[in-house]
């Protein structure tokens, strides 16, 4: 039985590189008996979010979005 009074949220490092790192959050869930992760972060005022079935996939998605946002701002 899930306790609806509490929800565990973890802090997560989102990075374009080691000089451009941000703290995000992830929430772990179980859907259809399989792990499911939801993550988000604020990248200089731009909120990114992603969902994945593994930590590695979630990290790749969030890091890629972070890099694209920061690099696209440099071009402007």
C-alpha cells in the first residue's frame, strides 16, 4: 500500500559539462511492475522534464536538453 501522505523526491545532477551543472529532482515510481522515473530541472529559468525507465536513460535525456538549451543561448 502506498502512503499518499509522503512522496520521496531525490536530488539529481543535470549537466552540460562540469562547469555548467544544475540540481534537478527525480521521482521514482513503479508502473506495470517496472521502474519509471520522472525528472526535472531549472536551467537558468527554463524548466526541463523527462521520463525514462532507467537512471541512465533519464540522465541522458536531461543532460542532452541542458546542453541544447545552454548552447543555443550562446548562439543568440
